[in-house]
């Protein structure tokens, strides 16, 4: 796929759920928040504006679809969407479900505490619900 390679930190900190038209949709390994990551499968891209106009539209569309599905299955108070990339330069978009009273609410999720791993059953159940919501 045109030289695309996933940044090792993204590979280590998340698992692939599915491949969409443009992105590798991944689940963060941190169970404190339902946290998804969209990684456009394009080589050498660090900024949204570096994508072609069509890929920019696809990324916006896929972000909306994923955010809507995440809101539907979690009932989150707020869905946070961001593409920061200060540490991992490869373009990736975070889609995070937040709840009043969650770890560090209403503060940011980045750099707060230690990541907590999913229990296999809970992770698999979440992924199944997400895939179902995305297919409907």
C-alpha cells in the first residue's frame, strides 16, 4: 500500500479493529476510556493538509462515522476528536468517549496516570459492539 508503515508506537499502544476505505481503525490499549484511533494508510503523511483533497474528505467522513458509532454504543457525555501528533508524527486522529467522572474528567487524557489494559473479554465485547454499530 504505497509504502505505508504503521508507527511502532501506534502499533504497540493500540490494536487494529478494521480497515476502512482510508484508515486503519485501531483501539487504544488503555481501557480507562473508549479510545479509537484512525490512521490514514498513506506513507509519509504527518498533517491533514498533506492528504489529497479526496483523502481529506474521506478522513472527515470516516471520523464522523466512527465518532457517531462510538457515541451510540457508549452513551458518552462528550466525544473528543483530535489530531495532535507532537510525539507520534504519523498522521492519526483520536476519537475518545468521555464521561463526567471518568479518569481525569474534564481534563485531557494525554499524560494522565498509567494506562490500564483491557480484560480480554471486555475488549472483545467492545470491539464486537463497535463493528456492529459501524456495519449498520
